[in-house]
């Protein structure tokens, strides 16, 4: 298994971890973040790629964390070739 994930998979994994950490679900997190759930679910199910940073920022605000905390995972520390 590769040490690092591609960017989409890493963000999906982190969002899944975040809802577990906050003992909530993705729909509730979206609503707390003032984001339509379909925006996030489209990304989670592969209908869209690479959420824009403002979407991630809003999700972080809704979860009560910073962007730095969101990305503070080993699987985001791969080299740039991983993110193709």
C-alpha cells in the first residue's frame, strides 16, 4: 500500500476522519458549515474533483478546526507526483 494518497483520496479520508472525530455525519457538517450537502457528496462520490479551498475552509470552520489542522496528516506529505 502506498504511503501517500492522491489528493482527492487524501481529502476524502480526512473528511471521513473529521466526521468521526466530531461525532457527526457529513450532512450535519455541511449544514454547520453553510455548504449544500450535494457539493460535498458530489466530491465524496467522485462526481467532482478537488474541492475549492473555500469549501474546505468552510468545512473547517464548521468543525471548529483550522486548515492547518485539517491538512496535518502524514498522508498529505507526499511529493507532488502523487497529486496527479
